[in-house]
């Protein structure tokens, strides 16, 4: 019987088998990389806004508290965006003619809201609540990063479930005293030093004082999904 | 098998002389089967249950309980249905796709599924307010008190609003007519507001037009009429109890002295006033105080639903039926006698119920009056057997008894009821009279309008509300009369039959879009407060009267404030006092001191009765229990809501009795289990209609019942081609009854969507899913059919002892575990000897695993452990909870075809059981609301391949929709059949207006997702967050919460079903809260779990139902 396959086919077969496995693995890896990339998560992506609002200027420069604009953050699930009226508390007096602020003044005069491009956009099946996080010692910059350095706002974290769980599984590393929530320069080591305790002791005390559950309830599906 | 049954049925002798029952014949036919096929006998034996699990009927003599006639007769079709979750073929792949193609498609879908997950986040915009409205904090709902007007009378409501969008209607606890509850219609009316088929603009003879053009055309006509003193101007409207409307009507009468206002009542709730006319010679409002009554007699009154104070009356009545361990004396329980012409849910609660044909109601009332010592001259013979016993009971309970006449009964029955109430000392005790609440300005009737129109006396007609072209009896010939009227203006929600025949159609604003006011059944006035600006170019009835009375500049708001005493100058003390009053009234939802005082009236002699009883077939007309007179035709929630008693959706039928069915040769069940309606032709008043017949146990033999509201001519997409119109055989002279009717079977049948045999629990029938006992047997019955629980768990002698529920399948390993996890019964909020503690002690045992969840007993005391108790004794089967759940949880409707396949999505269903072996003498029906049981050992969780359904720390069985891949294993494995699967994309994402209605805190589910009752997890979550935020160590005393998030006492969230329930049958709370009502109820000895022998340890348990039959009559 004639030889059907040339001996070199052995190499081809091996290469195909190994290559196939490698290809499948590479495909999987690629998918995983793409899924975690800023392309998908929008992490760190700067979005154009109708007004180039600078948190650096307002927070670091002027020293406005987060809650002056994000009024719902302590009481509601939604932190809230400032209404045009909030902008106008200052900008009816200052920078009245700045072309950059024309959309604000137009909005005020025409009673038409400003349409901002949304930066943080969670999936609709996640029921995130700002108020409980802020009331339980999670600071603004823990999730939102150095907001006071953002000339144009970007999303600091991936907002993927993996990232949420990193804190829900072990919140101790991320909580701080309630009076430091809005302090964007909070340093846990310095705080511990001020309070004359070790950072680990501070964490343990906070967990206890704030009754943060470490028995796994925070990772129940129903905490975020319903 | 089937042919056997059919043959026997067809050959059954029809002559009434033979007492042989067709059903009995079928039973005999089925019983014969084992002889014919020997294999059958083995099958029977194979599924025979251990003696401990057998239905108690054999032991205690209780009657059989059944859900459908095929179950009563043990038909093989029923047995098959019991085994299947969905009817045959409903869960099968019916498209013509070969296996090969199927594999290709599936392969491709699998490959693409991964890719689909890698989607970028969509780019969205976010829009803050320009000026934030007062009190609005985005993300937090606001609640406003308002009023729903039903048949002219107000029911207080509280409306939830999210960022300006009303999303849910609830009852107002401060309003006397709702007391915190809301009926199915009240709650579903929110869907009517967002209905995309609502008319959205003015029409002039069918063409789009504007309000300005209407004003331009109507003003000269009004001037013309006014010059003649109003001659020729007529208003047709429904009765109203709105003080503002009354004021406007009076103003109209001043400006147009010769104009006439006609009122007509399509759903017939104003017979009370004509009855009072007959009894007192003047219009009198009757208010019952049923909580003070020990004996209640309903003369064909469905007072739980149809009466002026329905929600309050239901609550008052059930107050006397809350049977608890410390209150189970039969003397403290009220007793309900019902004499009715068509089965109702009030009749279902009766301790003694008698079915009589409609004309016999009056005869019965006259006989009773004579028995009680009234004028006996015109006493008529009544065949109600327990008349004497009833009369004695009423006499014995003088001052503590009440007679309630039916809403659709002729004036004579009302007069008789007033006379009986006077005789038994009810007046001033269980019933009192007040001035009429309805506006008395509307003196004209609709037949006088038609008569005047036909002789050319009507020149300008305003039809405000109602839909008279459709919903009036055909012999009125309303549409023909309209042709004789020169100019017609119609204000209506839909561009319907009536609008089509009018010159102008003006869209009517929904009550959530407009200011108004209304009086309740006891005179209490409340404000109708809008939640949203009108969605479309619509107007309110006040605006139309504003045009008529030259008050066009006044807004509805100003009109209503004017009624209640607003003054022009805001600086005056009077104005300031008014503002305070007004604010409080809006906040509370009730205007202070507006309740009418009781007055005494002198009754005239009862009018003499007709010469003799009527013979022949009679027809009872009733508004449909869901869509009423057709005003809710286009409301999908109400169309798909299984109607009480029949569990039919999407259709109306002709109710006939089992005997009548036999006589007409109508099969009582068919292969698809009771879901075919065989067409019959019903003729009365010189006309005939054809519709499907439906056999209803408990219906009188010599009458049939038909329902209004279906067979609409011009309507929206939901109501098109649904049901048949019964108005052609109605007569304006006697719109709620017809005699001398004829019925005959005609060809054809209609497949009906009946949910009665859907989601059957395997236990239905043989085990005690619903426990019903006479109150006298409380001591015997309180432990259920299996006797008192065993004293000690793990006792060696348990095998010989009388078996408790959880002993069904003792597992040796489980027994060992019991010792490994001893339960301290004190942790369950009780002492060691409470039955609940004993129950928990037994139920913890049966597990193979060591893993102790926080939701396993003994519960983690720092967390909430949610549980529910449902009092079967308090459930009246009104469906309010089903709609509440639908509204709260964004549950879609699926349409008739899908309902036929058993795919309705309601998370909560009301199981309906009948009792008794004789189809002609049934007990009940008994109702049992069935949400998810939230089993501690949930069978659904272990079979989910992707862990989409899991248990959380608070004992909730939760669904993670975004994980669900739709295998349906969980649903297969659920013994209670409470899981619902989205076979298609049922959610409505086409209509923008519907999106506004959705609860933003509940996910919208898409195709391929399993869903089920969550115990309203969104409400639990909100309460937990509040408790955690505001609770200090051990609670701050204000909110009662702790930083752990444990919610206690009055701060426990209410589930939507619990909140809407008029009788407080549903109680929800945490097992770890010592103050919780639910803990107390679960400690009741009558508390039981469904299918407890499966050891699923459900968190939802039931309290047994008790009846209170008169010992002089016997057990019903």
C-alpha cells in the first residue's frame, strides 16, 4: 500500500496540535486582556465635555468640598451632579463672560440642562449606593482616585466586579475614619501615627466601630444584584 | 379513556327526575379503569404514599379539596398535568429545524457568547437639573398622598415618585376608605396613565385639532344656549362625589337654568341611593361598621369588592376572623351568611352560602323580614333551608348583626335590608346613615336624555367620562339617539366608541395628572393631587366646566382650592389658616373634619312585593371583576390578572352551573384540563349573544351570569378582539338582571387562558396544602392533620410515635447532625416549649453537611432573617397583592397565547381550592396566596449549574439575573412551582411611555432569564442601608436599626403584597427581631408549612383557615 502521508506530516501534525492548543490559549488570553483593557472598561479614558470642567481648579485651587456639588452622596444612592443653579452660585458673579462657560450661562438663560458625557457608568444590573459607602468609611478617592488632579475627569478604577470584590472581600484595607471621607490627601499611615496606633490596629478598630460585616455577607450576590 | 368519559357524559339522561350526576358517572368510569388495564393498578400502588402522608380525609372525615373538576374526578389528564410543569408541547421545540441545524446554531451561539461579553460600556449622557425641584434628591423616591376616584367615591392613595415619574400606587393608611390598602384596579390604574393607546390630542370629527380651535367653536354655541336660559344644553356624566365638581355643577345650573345634568352609572354602584329612596323617601348614605358585627348577612352583596367602602369593609370583617391561640373562642369569631345569585369572593368567605336565582333574593329578604317579626303579609316563599336558623342567629345577636344588600339589587331589596337592620337593632350599632355623599345636582337619568334627544330637545351635549355608546344596554339605543343631537362634545381617556360619534373628542387627563377632590363612602373628603404634568394635550373635567361656566382662566388647582376656602388676599389671617390646613390636607391625604355625622332617618313601610316569583332562566349581569365596565379594557395587567374564582384571563365567559352544563351537554373538562369554553347562545330581551360557557361550582342552576367590559368596538391594542359584548341583551329598565332568557348550545368552542391548573404543586389533593376546619374543632385542628408534634426530637421511639410533619423521610445522618447542632430554642424569640421552637428543633436535623449558613437555625442574631406568614383565614382572594407585586417588580404581561402555555409571569399567585365531593354542593373556594417560599434548604439552589440562584445571609433565596443562563433546572426542581421563566422577550421596550413607569430599583429581565419573588429585596436593601447608616450601637432609638443593618420593629420593610393587602393577611419580618409580628404568628399552633415533609424549611408559612358554621345548621 502506498504511503499516503509524507513523513514530514508528523511534524505538521504535532505543530497543529500544539499550535492549536497555544492558539486557543492565546485567544483566551487575548479576550481576557481586551476585557480588562481600558478599551472596554474606559478606565483612565478622558471624555470630552461641553465645558472643560476642572476638578483641579475647583477642588485643589478653590477648595470646594465634594458635597457642595455632589449633594446626594451622603443620603442617596446617587451622588448627584450639580444643577446649573449650583454653578451659577459663583458664576453669576465671576467669569461671567468667559467663552468657556457659555454653555452654563446658556443653560441658565434658556432653562435647558447641560448634557454632560457620563464618566462613571455601571452596568444596569448593579445597584450601587454611594451613601452606604460614604457612611461606612470609604473615602471618595478610594474609588475615584486623585480627583483633585483631574483637569478633565476620568474614571480612575475599572468598575469591574473583580475590582468591587477586592474591597467587599476584605474591606479593612480601604476604610478610614468618617471625618476623613472627603479628604483627598488622606494617608492611613499618618492617621495611625496621629492617633498613636499601628495602621493594623486602626483598621481593626474601624471595622469594629463601623460594624462592617466580615462574615461574607458583603459578597452575597444580593448585596449588589437584584 | 377519554372517549369513555365523553360517551358516558353524552348518554347521560337529561331528565331532572334522575338524580344521577354526570360527574359521578365519570368518577365511576374512571374508577372502573383498573379492571380494564391491569397495569394501572400497579401504578396506583407504586405512587401510594406512606400512611403518615395520606390526606387526612380518611382519618378526620374532612372533605376532599380540589382545584379543578378534573382533579375532583381524578382524571388522567390532571395527573399528567401534575407531573409536568408546563402543559404538553408548551415546553417543546416546535419549529421545523433539523437536529443538525440546531447543533450548528447552538455551536455558533456558544462561540459568540464569549465575544458578546466583551462589549464596551455604552457612551451615555447625564443631565442634571437646571434648578433642582424642592425636595428631590435624585435616587431617592418621594411619596405623595392623592385620591383615586372609583364610581365617584374617593379612596386615599400614596403614590411613589422617582424623579418626577409616578411609579407605584399604594393605599393611604390615614384615609378611611383605604386604610393603607389598595385594590387591584387602583394599583393598575398607573398603567392606564402610561398607556400608549391613550388618546393624545384633540380631535374634531376625527381630525387632529387644538384646544384653541375647540374654544373658538364652542363659545358662540354656549352664548347661543345661554341666551335661551340653557335650553338644549345637556351634560351626561357619571355620578360624582367631588365637592369641587358639585360646586361647578351648581354654578352651571345658575348660569343655564334650563340645562339638565344627566348621570349614569355604567358599573352600577348607585343602586344604594335608589334603594334608600324606596326605604326613606329620600337619598341616604349607608355606612356599615362590620367590625362591630358578630353576624353578617349579605343579600347578594359582594361587599369585599363592589361596595362603597370595600377595602375598609374587608378589613373590618376580617378583624373578626383573626384566629390566634389567645383568641380562638368561637364566640369571638364573626359569622357570615351569604345568599347570592352568582359566586363571588364574599361568598367564598361565607360560613353558610346559598345560591339562589336573582329574583329569589327579594323573596328571601321578605321571608326573613317576616320571620323576624316584620309585616308577614307579603312574605314570599323562600327555599333557603337555613332561614330559621339565620333568623334566630340574627335575633340572638341583636345589635351585633348586620344585613348588607347587594350593590346590583333592585330598590326593594335595599328597602328590605334597611327594614331588617332596624328590626335587629343594627342601626346606630353596625350600620349608620348619613347625608348622601354623591352630588345631588345630577338629577337626570340617561333614559330621560335619550327620550329628550329623540324629540329634538337636546341641541348641545357634553359627554364627560363613561363610554355610553358601548356600555349602555342596547335597548336604550344610545348611539341612534346621538344622531338626533346637533352638536356633541366628548371628554374621554380613549378615542373610543362614544368619541367616534361625537364632533369633538377631548382627551381626559388621568387622575395622576390633575387636581380634583372626592368624598369617600363616609363623607371624608380628600384631595386628588397630581404627580406629573399631563403627558399629552389633555384636559380635566373641571376645565370643561370652566369653559361652560366662563371660568376658563381658573386652573384646576385654583378651582379645588376655591372649594375648600382659599381667599384671594394671601395676607389675611383666614388665608394663612387656609394654607396651614391645605398643606396638612395634602400631606396627610385627608381634609380635616369632613366625615359626615350619623343622622337618623325614619323609614317608610316596605313596598309590597310582586305577585309571585318568576320562572324560567334568568341572566345576571355584572361588571367584570378585573376590567369592570370596560374602562380598564386596555389595561394589560388587569386583562392578564387571573380573575377571582375562575382564574380566567383575557376573556369573559358565561357562568353556568354544573347541572346546567349537564342539561346543555357541555363537557365539564377537556383534554387540556378545563380550558375549553363551549359556545352557547344566550338570548334575552329580544336579542342574542354567543359566548363560551364556563362551569362554575356554586352557581344557581336556573340562571347564568355574564360580564361586562369585553367585546369592545374601538379601543387600544390590548383590548382589541378580546371577549364578547353582553350589552345587546341588557335592558335599561333592569340593567343588572334579565328574566325569561333562553340558552342553547351552538357549534364551536374557544380555548381559554385559565391559570387554575397552572403551576400545580405535586401535593395538590393528597396532602394538606390548605387546612380548613370549623372553629369548634380548633383544639383538634390546630396541629394540623397529623396531630400534635412529637415531644422530643431524636427520641429513639420516634418510629412508633405519631408522626410530625418533618418526620416524613427520616435520614439517619440527619439525626446525627441534630445532636451536632443543638438549637437553643430561645434564639427563636420564644421559650423552649413554643411550637415554633419545637418545629425548628425538628427541622434543623435533616442535612448531610456540616456547613452552617447564617440562615440556618440557630440564626445569626446580628442579621435579619426574613420570613413571611400568610393567614389563610384572612385572604379574601381579591388579587390586590398580585397587582402590587406586578407593579413593584416590573413584571411583564405575556398575552393570551402565552398564558395558555402556562407562561404567565406573576411572581405571586392565588391558589384556589374547592372542597367537597359533590360538584353541586361545594365548599369554599379557599384562597392561598403563593409567593416564593424562600426555603432554607432550597431545592432550586443545588441544581443551578451556574450558581445564579443562591442563598444570602439573611435567608433570602436570591436570583442573580445576569448569571442566569436559562436552564430552567431550578424551576423543575421547585416543589412549589413559584419560578417564572422568560420564554420570550416579554418586557415592553417598544413603548417609551411604559419605560417611565418602571421601578428603577428592580432589574428589567430579558429573554432566557428565570425570575421569581424576591421578598421585595429592593425594599429590604433600602431599609438595611438606612438602618446601617443611622443606627448607632444597638440602634439610635429613632430608626430602630443597628449598624449591622439589622432592621427591627416598625422599621421593617413592607413587601409590596403585604402593603396592598386590605385584610393584613400577609405579614413579613425578621425572625431575629423579638418584636416582630411574624415571630408571633409563626409561634401560633396553627402555623404550618407547605409540603413540610420535603424538609425544604420554607420561610413562608401559613396559618390554617377556620370556618364558623352555625351549630344549628351543621357544617355548611
